C-alpha cells in the first residue's frame, strides 16, 4: 500500500510484489519474529485486548486512535514488507480503510479481528493468504475498485494522473500486456485526472480486449479515453510497420 500522497509518485518505482529500492529484511527472515512467536504463537486464540495493545505500538499520544505514516512504516518493518507492497493494499481493503497511509483504531480492529491477528507473528503467517485473494477475479475486481476511492484525495472527485498511474502500475503492471503502452499514452496525453468510470473501464478493457485490438468496438460503450488510446496505439503500430517496410 502506498505510504500516502507525499510518496505517490514513487509507488511504481518502489513496488513490485517485494522489489524495494532500499534493502530491507524480507518477511521470511525477520529475527524478531522467532522470539515473538515464543510468546504469541500463531495458533494462540485471538485477543482483542492484545490487538489494541499492538495497535498502540504504532500510534502517538496526540493521536492515540490513528495509525499514521510513521506508524505505518514501523508496522511494515515489523511484518517485513514494504509499505508499497500490494499486500498492504489488500490488508487495507480487509480493514475497510478510507485513507491511504492511515488506519483508524476501528478499521484495525475490524480487519484484524476477521483475520484473527493480534500480533506481528500472526500477521506474517497471513501474508500469503492476503496475496492469494488477488488470484480470485471477483476479489481482484473489488480490490481494484476499492483502490480508487482509497487512493484519491478525499476532497477531489477524480484521481490525479500521477497517483492513477502509480496505482495502475501496482494493480495491472504485471498482468496486462498492454500496460506499458497505456502508461506511455497517459504520459503524453492531455489527461490530468481519471474519473471512476474511466478507472473501472480500464480494468474491463485489460481483461477483454485482445493485444492486437481486433475485438475492440469503436462504437461500443467505452470511455473516450480508451477510444483515444486504441487510436493512438494503432497509429504507433502502423508507424513501426511503415518504418520496417521502408528499411
């Protein structure tokens, strides 16, 4: 999950399911986890009191019911993942978190009660499960749609293009063959923001349209943005073909 707006532009650089820019111990080899498991084992029953005590390790006296960016970074260090790792977005989704880079006490309790997690040791055990949720198409669609409202500024109707590109890289960069071309299209386009209809249709486009665009219907109900992308991509491809033919 991105750290917040101050880091939005760095998400695609830092994130790729565990490819951080700076070295950090992976979650599979955290020395502190072994000692913590001696005290709180993964099979121990869930304790709401213990869960709240754990939450308070990441808050401040000024804001005891809010886990902010600094606390988020410490939490991620404790469970051995980068804040930009997609598993953090899935965790935020399970919590129903409403603001990127923050967890409220209520959100924390909701999500971690459902996951039966009241310690970092238990959270580490759940990471593979959280990642596996993305393999279900319907769950992925729900998380993708959730990501729009989660990542955009709450006082804005649309998501700014910088954040949108970072989130699209996070969610589709590894799975959509046309994503590199779409990112290039956005880079040189007139668009400064993406609305929710465009956001949802980008996922549908990535799932249904062939790489050669042969099944794209210009008269379909696609947003103008995607019509323009198809026109742009076909032009790029025709120019490449023309150049190859003349050489």
